[in-house]
C-alpha cells in the first residue's frame, strides 16, 4: 500500500496505482459560494486572475458543446452499456461544471468585468457559426482533444502550487473541476475510437480544439486585463509570487505529442492517487460545510 498527504488529508491507495482501472463518474453538487470573492483572487494579481477568469468564460458554453457532441453518438455505442452510462455521467458532470462556473460570472459582472460582451462574440463565432458548419465527427474529435487538454490542466492544478495562491472558494472550484476532468477523461476519446479511430481525425480534432480554445483564451485574457487595468502597477504581482513560473510548460507540450501517438490511451501514472486524494478532500469539505450549516 502507498500513502500520500494532501492538505491534511491522508489517503491510502493500492500499490502500483496508475491509470484508473474502473470507470466511476459520480455526479456531485458542491454549490460553491463566491459572495466574498475578491476582484484579484489569484496571487493578488490582475494578469493571473484575468487569465483564469477568461478560462471560466469558455467553460459553460464549451461544456454544453461537449455534451451535444458526445450525446450525438449515444445511439452508435448502444451495445456497450458501460459506455452509454459513462456518456450520461459525463454529461452530468460537465453540465454541473457549467452551472458552477456561471455562478462566478455573476460575481465578475459585479466586479466590472465585461462578461456578456465577451460571451456574445465567443458564442456567436464558436457555436452559432463554426459548430453549425462542422461535421459531427469533427465536433466529437474536437471534444476528445479538449478533454485531453482539460485532464492535463487538471493534473497541473492538482500537482503544483497554483491553487494555494488562490482565493479558497476559487481553489475549491478548480480542485473539484480538476478531479472530475480526470475522472471522465476517457469518455469522449472512447466514443471517438468507437465511431472513427482514424489518427488523422484525432489530430484534426486536437488542432481544431487548439484553434477554438487558445485564441479566445488569449483574447479574453487581454480583453479583461485591458478593461480593468488602471496603471502599469496593475500588471505586477503584489505578493512577489510569479504564478507563470509554476506552470510546467514542458509537460503541456508533451501532452500534445503523446495524444498524437497511435497507441495513446487517456490516463497517466498517478491518476488513481490524484483521484483518491481529491475525493477524500471533497468528502471532508462537504462534511465541514454540512456541519457549519447545522451549527
Ligand atoms: Fe468540465
Ligand atoms: Fe471534461
């Protein structure tokens, strides 16, 4: 057996744990509270906060797109009851992610971030224009590509110090989201393999995923910073910490290369431990919330 420690939560998992052996995609309803979220909740820095705020803005509509893309093929995997159930559970988790992230939008509006102007452009281009003109197979491959990306980001969030430099409510949201991205990381990929296992389609999906995510992520970040920055000082970290140095860029690059290898399967060594530790953290958090409510 192997023991690991995370934020005071001790978790024991079977030795040799690596890629999750069993598909388990539970629906959780955390109800995060962002009432006291500060304006600059990440390292007290406008740039770092805006980069993650821009990612928030992509999630809910993006996740509804993932659900549509995968659900379209539900009937094509009908002989595999486990995969049909996984598609349903995947939709449940992604739907809840969108719901929780949209609760951040309300706070961002209050803080003066131009949420609706950005969403109008993003939705209009990505979904009303591009999605409607794309074949279903490419939509599915794009979803599988983004899911690989979100699972990779999830590992980065759980393995680095990024979350410890955030407001606790936001860190909790992202820790929970990271857990569920790792839990359901193989669903869209498995449907894609079942429907069309072509490496060319997988690669096209990853390229399309990059084209849909990065320009809007970067553009959104610059737009949010431009709206809120009042002086050059706003672009500096007030805590002296540099969140950009915590991002393992090499690992992110390797994830792209790995995805394009013919024998790729979702999952990485250590995922079982990440899942077990983060599930234990979540149970402890929910228990504390219940106790606080009852008091
Ligand atoms: Fe998600
Ligand atoms: Fe996901």
